[in-house]
């Protein structure tokens, strides 16, 4: 069974993730990042704008593929491919997904939030919250 992961970004890192077709995280996330494998799904959550991009398919395990990416701040990197086209809309609703529409974004998503986000995206595709 394939797993799903949510990687975080902000305005300064989102473009580099997309242009490199790669997501990254810090060494403090090494335990969960080491479990990423080819075929897993990944989503990119911009915690500043509330935008979610994905789903992506992981096409590698985690390694330090491009040490200079993100100025070296995110050495745990996974290569990705976009699985579906994006669409616009208000996005998911519900208490577990309220963080997507909040001005204050969490540093870490709970397991319940990730599951709710994955279920919504599985049914509806990717979204960019309306402003």
C-alpha cells in the first residue's frame, strides 16, 4: 500500500519545489521522511497562502540529490511527478480542514488533518483557495 505525505513550503520555496520537481524537508523530519518510497503520494502545502498543490507521485526515495537546493536548508529531498492537473475552488470544508482557510497556519499537520486532506483531494483533485 502506498502512503501519502504533506510537505510544507512558503512563498520563497514553492517555486523551487515546482521547478526542480522535488520536495524537501529538514533533518528533524528524518524518521518519517525515510519511509517515503517510489509510488507514494505527496502534496505541497504552502502554509502562508493556504494553497495545496498535488497530488504528486514520489519517483525516488529520500536523499540529498541537490545539496544546494533551497540554499541547503532542506537536505532530505524526494523527486516527484505531478499526477493530475490543478483546479481552482474554495477547497475542502470541515473542522479537520479549517486550517486551510485560517490566516494562522500550523507548523505540523495532525494525522487526522492529513487523512481528511487526502480524502478530499482523492475525490476532487487539487485546489487553490479563493482569495
